[in-house]
C-alpha cells in the first residue's frame, strides 16, 4: 500500500488527501439529508435571519483566512530564500558559522567575518574543476544600498548576462541592482558601513577619489541582490588604502588572476565548478580545520527549513488548537442562533414533522454557515497572503509570492469536516427541547 502511494504523482497524492479529509463531511451530509428535502426551508431561515447568519459567516471566514494566509506565507518565504541562494553553488569562508556566512554572502546581512588570505584564494582559483572563484568584499554602502566588490565573472553569473548598459571597463564603475535608485551615468561616493551603522555625513565617504560612475543595471532577480551596487573588488580595496590584488605593473587590471602577494583578503569566495559533481570534491578539499570551511548554501538552507518545519508543525498544532476553539465557539454561537427559530421548529414538530427532518434542517442551517464561511475564508486567506507577501518582500528584499496551494485546500477540507461533524451537536440539542416550551418561546 505504501509503495503504491509513493508511486503516485505529487498532484494525485494532494488530491486524494484533500478528498479523504473532505469525505467525513460528505458522508455526514448524505446520512443526515437522506430522504429529506431540507434546503427550501433552510433557505427561508437563512433569509429570515440573514444579518445574524452573515455575521457568523464573516467570523468564520476571518478565522479560516488567517490560518490559510500564514500557511501560504511560510511556503512562499521558503521558495524565495531558495531562489536567492540559487546562484551560490559553493561558498568558501574562514572557519566560523555557516549560517552567519550564508546571511552575509547570500542575503547581505552585515556580519563580522575573518578574511581568507591571498595564498589560499590562489590555491582555490587554480584548482582543477573550478570555473571561477569570485571574492566578495563587503562593508560599504550608498544610501540603503550595500556596495559589494566582486569579479566580472560573478557579475555575469549573477545577472545571467542581462545588463542594461554594460559591465565594468574601469575600477571606478558600477553596475546596480534593479531596485537601486541610481540611473546609468549617475555618480556616487560610497560611505563606510552598511545600514544603521553607516555614516552618511559630509566626511563619511571615501573622498573624491572614491567617486564611482554607474554604467549598467541588472535585470530584476527577485533576491536581495536587486538592491546592491556591484563594483570591481579592486575598487573596494583601493578606497580603503589597500593593495588591489594585482602587482603594480598590472594595477589597472579588473578581475583574476590575482597576485597572492597583493591580495588583501576576502571574507567569502563564491566557487562555481565546471561540473555539478565536482562541487562535492571541492567542498571536501576546502573544508580544513583552522583554515577554511566550504559549504553548499542550499544544504544550510535545507537544515534551516528542517528547523522551520519543526516550527511549522508546532505552529500547525497551535493553529489546529485555535481552529478547534473557534469551532467550539461557532458551535456555541449556533446553539444560541438556533434559539432564534426555536418557535418555528417547535411548530413543525407540533404539525407532525419527523424528528429526523427537524434534525436535517438544523444541521443544514449550520452546515450552510460553515461552508460559506470556509469558502469566503479561502478568499480572505488569499488576500491575507498577498498582503503578508508585500510586507515580507519589503522587509527582506526577496520577491515572496505567497500563492494558495494544496496544503491550504487540505487545511480547509479538514476544517469543514471537523466543524460539520460538530454541527451535529446543535441539531441534537434542538430535538431535546420540548414542543410546548418552544411554542411558548
């Protein structure tokens, strides 16, 4: 049985799981309504008490919608972070926290990291199987845009060659991300520091000799690199009064090969192999105690996703408990609401209507409110996911697309089944009420 399930396509598994979750509700409805045409009377009751019914539908929709929105947002965030790391096959850095380096090199969060010396970089760059080894130099900014120094190879790799304008021909030139508010031809002077730690005062920059001209703009990538200013790594070293990675007779060169004796050091190196399989050998080779560590950003994110998965399970459990509490509150409200037409149900019973018919009417009334609220909650969840995606995108600079998927449909199906089963309770309570008491109101 397990093998047959595992052999099914993912979409088929999702559909079958949603059907299985919804099946209890369908079976309950078939049993309760069998032999009775309750809907004409239910429609009349819904119209008669439309304002109270509408309020219940709205409350259910908000509850369901928030749960659906959070589930969709969590999945969208995982997809966006994976896309941000897609261009970083292998990262080599000084020993420390892989997570810290990941946040600094991929997500551009300011961090203090050790430097890889020139001799180590030269060894990495000339290793067989390495297509390019691009140093990353952080620490400067312009406005809220980080300034990152790197090589032409990494610029082309990051942008997939989609650059409006051109790449660098000189040290004092820059290519900006899609969201950087600088036009081609504009000039700027980077400041020391990034974010709140940056000093943007009149004496905070690197002086007139650090003036840089924008010569190109990358196409949107949907990652934090859309807000980055990329310049030759040589310029970053020069404006800080360091050697620029090349011997004096080659001081105007841009990019590798670098001279180890004039290489000031770099906090991270992005390595791309000629073949995908070669990345594993390179990771093993450059993971050395006390010297360097090499890791796959995707693997670190996978570990982070596992932690997030545990948190998701905990949050799902909390959401389930919350939904149960909401369902209990709805049932209590339905019990109160059914008292509005207590006299009508008592009159039907006095006229000889079967108890099962009354039961079917009351259950159908509850089911109509719950199903309408759940379906409206799907729309509320879609809207909530869209709003949350915009907020998260603005905070993280990752293009988060939180669309609804099968997990949300399954969540909705489970909620409908549980609440429709609980709706049997108000219907049973109505039957326990005396006819005479009901006619008296």
